[in-house]
C-alpha cells in the first residue's frame, strides 16, 4: 500500500481540476472579448467550429454552461470543468484575440491618448461594466472590485494586455501557463 503525502495529493488534484482563479480569469478574458465583439457568443461558437472543437463544444449552450463554472457569475453552477474543456476555451480565446487584435490595440491606445480618443475607451468601459452588471454576482467582493471606478481601469488594461500577448507565437501555451499558474 502506497501512502501519498499532502503535497502529492495536491499535485494530483491540481492535474485533474482547474482552479477557481483560473476559471475566473479565463471567463473575464472572454468577457473582454465579448465587450469588443457584439456577437460574442456566436463568434465563440463559430470559432469552436472552425477549430474543430465540436466534440468538446458542440453548441452555444455548452460554452455558456462552461463559463457558468465561474464562481463570480450570477448563474454559477459548481461544475468541475475538465482539462479538455478548459483547453478548448483557451484555444477560442487565443483565436478570437488574434482576430480582434486591431480593436484591442485601438482600445489600449485610446486609454493612453485619453484626451484625443476618450470616446473609444469610455464606450468600451461602459459596455464592459454593463456586461459585468448583467452577468456577474454584484454581491461578490471580487465583482465589486471590478466595478470599482478606481480599480477597474487596471483590471481592464491587464486583461487587454494579456489578450494582446496571447496572439504571439505560442500564444495558446503562454495563456495556458498564465492561467494555470495564476
């Protein structure tokens, strides 16, 4: 009989389960992409078809259910998201980031040149906040932080920069490492 240490069990569990923080961060990145792309869920599903992920993400409802594994959501369901499902969502995030990169860059630039391009940043931020209010549990302290005017610019900018970096070579692996080592 082999006895496992607490550290070994943690490593084994980590290999089988995706952390809460990883799911939260990935869903937030997907929400940023949905803020940019008004046909968000339709685009996500179309990309899953194009990437041949139909066996993991057969329809829009499946994508929605997986995203509801985020504890910050109003419609949170305590599902154990599987590694292949998490990987599929990462692949979609990377692909959609690549497609939307010109817009991501423009939004970041508008924040930098706020005096000249404040309309772009303000419109983006307004839509993002609307989506957070619509989909996330506003009683959660983490959601309150996202909604806090003093802190949400930093969260948004970090998320946009993360999406910008994952369009590079090995973007999928970089994003996966970032999310799993959160």
